[in-house]
C-alpha cells in the first residue's frame, strides 16, 4: 500500500530517515523498521512534509544515508588497524552491504579514504567555528585543540600524510581536498589575526599547521611510550609552538605560497 502521492511505501528502514524526521520513541524494537501509518499518527506536520517530497529526494536521502553507513564502518575499522591495510571486503562486511554497493559510491579505496579524511577535516572546522562563537581561540587554545584532535583521531593525520606525500587523487577529488584544506587554513588564520599577528597571517597559518603536524609525525607512534605519555608530551610541545609563533611570527618578511 502506498500513500496518496504513490511515492512513499508504508515501511522504510529507520536508518534511512533523516534524523529530524525520526520518532525517537517508536520503532519495532528489533528490526529497525518504522511503520509509516503509526509514524504519521505521531506527527501530522512531518507527514505533510514527507508526502510532498519527490521520489528523487527520497532516493538522495537513501544514497546519503548509505554513504554515511559506509564511512562510519570504515572509520571503525581504521580505529583498530592501519587504514592502508583495510580492504573493500572488510568495509562491506562491517557496513552490512555488498562490495558492489561500495563501488557504486567509490571507484577505488583512495576515493573512500579521501571522503573519510574530508569528513574529519570538516569536523575540525565545525569545532573551531563553535569555539569562535564567543571569542576567537588563543594560539595556545588552538594548538592544544588541534593536537588533542589528532591524538584522538590518529587516522586523520595518517591519511593527511598519505595524501600530502603523494597519494594519487582523481581530477575530481583534488579540488575537494583543496577546498576543505583552505577552510581549515581560514580558521587557523583567524586565530592568528586575533592573536595580534597582522602581517604574514596566511603564511603564518601554513607554518603553524606544518609545525603542529610535525609534532605528531615525530612522536605519535614513539617506541616505548603509551598513549597517555604521547598525549602529554605532544601537548607540551604544542604550548611551546604557540609561544614561539606568538612572539616571533611577525618578524619574518611577507611572502606568499
């Protein structure tokens, strides 16, 4: 049975509903299926919204949701093993989809890795934006935030190193990488300007970004040290980097990349 517009079926998978359209207190308790008849009794407004949606809109929601499931599964695997050793078959099994489904979204693993990396970079920019709602973070706060994020998300900096040191990208993917990296540099530059470093601000943002990543490249997997030791040491180094940039960055001549 279908709804009056002959577009929506009476049942849909709970995970494919946009979050704002889900009913938190209703599902069948084990299969994750939301029944539209009861769903609509819950909320007439959302019923009107859904019945007015076009078939293509619903298909896009499903595509986006399935892509997110694939990315989340990949991230969970990357947390327990090096991302370069993860296979498409492992990701498919973990996501509960077929190998063919993954290839419908990504032509190869490099493109999937890039999407995971871009999502993490976008998360950093969102978090920095949240920090900026009241006052721009100090250089010390910015450095500590970024190093903490890298300690909590080792895959991000590993992927960044992979792409920056020669990871092959398609002509379509390269502009996406450039866009998100520019967005991250914009946030770093804003903090630098707020710290009173008015000259060479963009160049200083690049230098600060490189210095912070260098900390992790040097010490993130240091032999004989546990995670707590590494976190403590890298945060101390981040504080030193912040002081150095605060006191000396404005002394260097203006040059652009």
